């Protein structure tokens, strides 16, 4: 099966070539690499054009998740993977090893990443409670292309955490068939976009999205406790509409 590696780029001249070569060196042959550039003004385009095998799209976009969505729409592979311009594969056999799990019986396969930010390997298997507390690095996830038709693209409303929102959608959806593989997939760069940019819009919506995507199936008192905490935060912030949302969801949880 073909794997499409999608790399969003904006002024990444310092590390883009290293990323491209990381994909080129993979031992798995059925791979395409898309560079989705948002209009770089440094040498990024010059570097990308130096590799004839790349598929390069360069045009203005609405941010990293808009670029990722473009990659989904333009990719030719049955499986899609997102590698940041400042990230690299862990070793040359990553795609070969992951390919052993690619099948029609799965929709999402995810492994682990390694980063100085996490002081080593980060990831493991996720459940509903874990995905609420922390995100799965998108550099560890392989998606069957059809899963985006099933649950949708990345929500560009969220500036830096649309991948977290998307990960909650597929992880909490019982119809999406997923598997965690005990395999380090990538070196995750500490200076990634999401780690450097807050996303208050996502922070405001997270508990409600979690419930809508399937978190309502979790233990009643666990969810009620989370909503109670968010209600108190909303009172502190004088956010009346959010207070009302918390109360409405609390009633649904307690009397479901």
C-alpha cells in the first residue's frame, strides 16, 4: 500500500532538507512525499525544488492545519502520515515496519515519538481519560485516507491544537478501528508549532468536544468532576455562556 508523507512548510530552510532526506532514506518503496508550502520567503522553495521526486504545492494558506487538510485532499496514498518540516523519522525502517500493520481491517495506526521535550520516548496506548489529559503526537499517527471522510478534516478554527481535537474524534469513535504499535516513529522537534503557541479557543471547547465525540460514555462521576472544574474556571473568568454550557452538560451526564 502507498503511504503519502505530508509536510506543511513555512520558512523552514534551516531543517527542511534533513526532513526530506529522512523520507528519501526509508527502505519502504511505496512512498510519496508532499510539501505543502504556505508561501515561504526564505530558501525553503529552492531547497524543495532541488528534489525532483517531491510533489510541491506552494500557495497562501490559513495555517498549518489548512496545509495539512490540503495534503489530505491532494495525496494519492491509501495511508497518510504528517511529518513536520523540523521532524525526522526515527530510523530508515520505520515505514517498512509500520507497513506490516497496514490492512483493510484498520483505520488508524499509531506508535510513539522521541523528543528532548519529553525526556525520551512519549506515547503508549491511549484511552478516553488519557486523550483528555494529553495529546497524541501527530508525528506518530498513520491514517487510512478514508478516515477523513468518516470523521472530517482538521478544524482550522483551532490555531495550534486542531490535531488534539481530531485525535479525540477518531479515538473516541467506536467505529474507527485503531491500533497502537510499540514502535518509535519519529524524532519530534521541541520547537513544534503547537508547543510554542497557545490555543485558547480549543481550551474553551475541549471538555464539550470530548463529550460530543464520545466521552459521554465514560464513568459518570469522572465526567461530572471534569465539568465541575470547568464550571468553576468559567465563573472565575466571568464567562457566562461557558457556565451555561457546563451546567447543561452536567445535567446530561448526571441524568443520562
